[in-house]
C-alpha cells in the first residue's frame, strides 16, 4: 500500500508537522496502544460515517493492528464493503483532572478480513495476549478477525499539537 493513498498534512497549518522525526513520538504512540484496551473503529458505508468500540492489539512494529467483530454486525458488513478505516485511541479516562494531559492517536489504514486459514491463528494469538477474556468470542465461528495495515498515525497532545508519524520497519 502506498502512503499516497491518504492526504498528507498541509505544511502551512500551525501546530502540525508533516512527519515528525522525534524518536520519542513513536514511543508515545507505542505507550498509548499498549496501555489502552479499546479503540473507536471508524468506517464508512453509503457515504455515512460509523464508529464502533473494538478491543485491539498492535504488532510490535506498529505497522499492523487486529480486532474482532461478529459477522452479523453492521461493522462487519461495512468493513467488507470499504477497507479504509481509522482507529482512534486516547487516554482521556486516565487524565480527567488535567484536560491538557490528554493524548490521542488516529491510526489510518486498510483493513483485511482474515479467513480462518493462513494468518488467522497468528493474529488471534496476538489479540488474545492482550485480551485473554475474549477467548470464547474469538474462537466462535460467528467471529471475524480483521487486520489493519497502518499507513500513518496522527498524534494529538494538548488539543492543538498534532504530529504525523509513519511506521517503518526500522523501529
């Protein structure tokens, strides 16, 4: 997948960097994805946006994520129709006393339904390592796993500092 699939920041916008070279940024992103159990999955269908809460896990290099959903849901139907997704992860429940300490990331990319052969088991194990209480759900035939190839992260701190980070194989 090409990074050209999504627009870059307009470098003229104040408080936003086109791509942060700050090595601490990738560690802040890693900390959020490791500490937070849930994300809002953003999908679309028929020109309408849709958000859903999902339990997720990321690969060690932050280039891929995985989540599960029942096959009988709107979420599943929309994901099989349009593969462009975003995962929004934040720490707001941990920082209610100081709103300026809230951090959030939006990870954008393309999703892929993982059939029960091939990569399914590897991704199921990654998700179960973070969410062991989901074992019976993930093992059920009515459950589908989706992986997401991450194109980029947008990191927001103090409500106005926005940085973009593109994961690479060199972490």
